[in-house]
C-alpha cells in the first residue's frame, strides 16, 4: 500500500488521504527522495526495490530530483482538510513542497512585500540625540554661571554649611567695621564741638 501511495505521490505530486496514512507515507517516501539526489545505477535499484514502478522511478530521478537538489530535507507538506463524512476520519492533502506553484507564488509575494523599519529607528535615535543635546546645553550654561564650590561631605554636607557660616561671618565683620567707623565718626564729632567753645572762651 505504501509503495502504491508513494508512486502516486511522485507521479501526481499530491495525494488526498487520511492524516495517519500521510504521516506514515512521509516517513516512507522522504528517504527515497533523498536517495534520488545521487543519480546512479545503485540508487535507482534501491529506489525501485521500494517503489516497484519503473515510471515512478524515472519520474523521481528526472523531474523531482533536480528541483529538490538544494533542499536539505522536508520534501513533503501535509495540509489538513477537515473530517470525512461517514466515519469522521481526519483528512489531509500530502504534496511535494517544490511542486505547489500557488504556495510558491504567495511566498514570493510575501517576501517582496516585507518592509524593514530601520529608518524609524534612525529617526528615533536622532530625536533622542536632539533631546540629549538640548538637555546638555542648559546644564553647560548652569555650570558656567555657578562658581566652583568645595566638595561637600557625602553624609552631612558640612562644607556647604561652613560656606554659609563663612559668608555670615564675613557680613558680620563688615558690619562691625562699618559700626566702628561710625563710632569713630561720632567720637570725633563731639570733640570738635567741645573744642570750639573752649577756643571761643580763650579768645
């Protein structure tokens, strides 16, 4: 039965049968197709011992072998077609992959219609670079405006506190100096006034 089914598959390129028979047939016919890649008398005799049909053997070596020469296996395809009426057996179509012109045509159109999205990645990368550049520009400006400060302590930040204290101490010192100047001015002013009446009396 498998020899007859294999011969029919090779001659007609597709066959409608049950799924269970198709799976067994696949295991039977694919090694024969692999054997047909080497066209020698020995290979022909081995395949003929399995198929026992001269027409199927000649078709396999003349027509099928050149088409499947570049394929490293998987020469058949099983397409399920539903359940059979009567006994509800699961039916399918088993076919040679390289001889289904409709499937090959659709695969060709699918390959042509594929699109790459590399351009959008470049645009996204450009936008990210622009955002990074704009973010870097204000940071650089802020760095140029702010004076350099000594590094603060990682835990307490005592350096920044001491800077503030130093500023307040400097302000207090300047206030104290201005206060002394005003006191000196006020001290000198009464002396001048006291000197004037005395001089007037002496005169």
